[in-house]
C-alpha cells in the first residue's frame, strides 16, 4: 500500500451523501478548502437506496389510487400497473446506480473527492484507504465533519444468515416482484414498501411487534394506514414478532411469537437503523466505535472544538431533509468559527442552531393515504409539560376533499399551546396531504399565533381549507 504525504484542507467531510455534500457546499461557499471522502456512491443512501428510489416506486401507486377516486377517469385505470415501466423509472431516478452526475456537482463547487474508506486517525486527521491500495492522509485546519449515515439493522435470529433477508436497500432496488412478501416492522420503511409491493402484485404480510403502525406519529395515522393496507389486500398483524426464519428451497418460512407459520418468497426487515460509526476511527479521538454521536445545536460533537457529526449519526432526526438542514447550520457554524467570529448565533432559531430538530421536524409517509406531520404529537407535547389542546377535523368535511376524489377519507389535527396560542404540531392524514405540510411547518417554526392564522385565507376550493375548519373548531370548543 502506497501512502501520500499529508494534505491539508480547511474542512474534511467524511461521507458524501446529501448531508456531507451540503456541508462541503457550505464550506466551499465560505471560501474554505474542502475534501470529501466516500467509500460507496457519491450521493449516498438517499439517492440510490432510500428516498429517491422508494418515492419513484410509490408515485405510480399513489397516482393510480387518486385516479381511481375520480369518476370519468376511474374506469380507465382499473388495470394493473406496468411494473416493468415503474422499475425502469426507478432506475432512471437512481441514475442506474452510477454517480457521475453527483461527482460533476462536487467538482463544480470545487471540493476534492477521495474515494475509499475514511477513518479518523487522531484529532483533525483522516486517513483514506483507496480502492487501488493507495493511502491518503488528510488534515483539517478547522473541522472534520462526519456524515456517514446509518445502516439497516437485521435482528440476530436463528436461520437469518441462510435466509438472506431484504433490508431497505433490497426493497428499493429489487428487479422482480416476489409472489409473497413478509414485511417485519411498522415504521416508515415498512409501511411504504408494503404499499408499493402490494400494488405491484405481491401478497404482503406485515408483522408489527407493537400495537400499531407509525408509532412516532399520532395514533390515528397508523390506524388509517393499517385500514387502507388491509383493504388493499395486505395482512397486517400487530402484537406479533418473529421468532425464527428458515429458507426451505426458495421459500422463506417465518415462525411468529403467536405460533403461526408464514411462508413467503422474500422477507423484509424494516426494524431500525444503526450508525455507521463502527469502523471510522472514533477510538483514536476518545469516542466509542459504533455509537451515536452526541452534538450541540451547531452539530459540534460534545467536548470537541473541531469534530462535527451531521445527519443521521447524531440521532436527532433520521431524515434526509433534516440532515441537509443540519448541514447548512453546521456549515455556517464551521465558517463562522474559522473566520474567528467571537460569538455565534446559537440561541433558538439562530443562524448556528439546528432548533428545528427539537421543535419542528416535518415528515411525509408516502402511503395511501399519505401521513404528514410536523412538530410535537399530543402525547409528546403533554410529556414536555405544555398545556395544550388537540383540535381535530375530518378532512372529508372540506369541499376540496370531495373534489379531489370520491370517498375521500382523512383527518387533521393541530396541537395548540393554550398559554401562547401558537402551534406545537400539526398532523394530516389523507390522499395528497404531503404537499400541505409546508404550510404547517411555517406555522410551527414561525410560532404564528392563532389570531394571525385567521388572516391566512385558504383558497377555495382546496383541501387546504381544512386550516379554516381547524381554527373554527378551536374557537368553538
């Protein structure tokens, strides 16, 4: 193995997914020399195995579902999806798992790319073992930002190695539809992939250890998604865990905690994520390999003046858009500290504080119906000690919902702080509600008083008129 002389940069970024790319972009925009290290594809998990391919798979499913609700159109879309065309479109949105375009973008901002496995080698130092045996040593004058993301967790069950289960990567990149698919887990990955593969023709069984789906959202969100999955033909079983799995020929046999035996062609474990920090040299800087990294609101690792952990690995909000938000905050903080700014804006909602991680995390679950939320649920707000009221409205009561499609079913909830009369959280469940979420995010982030929201007039007849119904319900309670 050949080793280069140490090369100095202002900032070294470990991990070139969307989060690392955004840290690099902000550093370069501030005039800081920047190196970025990646062991797989430039663009990371989101671009090739998560957000982009999963939404490309789900878009035709949801578009067909919406069309089937519209008289005059529904009869034209009763047939099956063209799965081959859906998968080809998915491949297009992943650039066929090639990263040339992402490399071109990084080259365009002036960041130097190092391909290979990067590890910390002491304070402000990163070594990179390249694919051809070369070894680079990079030093950072101001900051090292670790943005290596997470990996899927597969439980240590009897027979698991022989089964070769799907994780989120296989579920989003598969090129054939399994006749029978068992999905273990009721979180976002589980319900989205159950929605997609059921629509493609799989007989889907969903096994959930807890009481329901989407446990991090308001309970009615999981209930409505479970009802829709069941109506679509999926078998949703709660209070059920997997005890053992075996593969008998081409068949996967699942034994459950309730004593059931389920046969399938594939099994997907969507049972959580673990940080990709087990082999990045954390031990050389006094941190535990494999651990989540605790950070302050500027994403600087606790006890360090040079190490940042941005995105999933800090365990604040495991979402691509939230990681990119953190990257913008961290990039601004790195630039300010490099420039010698004596006092950063780290108060809530300041330029160097990722406050939204605590107060206003938005998320859309692309099922049918969609589930979208921002901020705190009722339970979370009460646990935090706020004096709140939940205001609920049936979305089908809004004229725009009836126009959107016959038989529209949905629900909206806002959590109002009774002392400040501002919103702590909003949840929508229903077809197409994902595009309504940003208005709720602005209301929560802006701490817009209910009295001012009365002056935000929703256009008629849109589904967004639910905002008026929510305000009326709060006023009349």
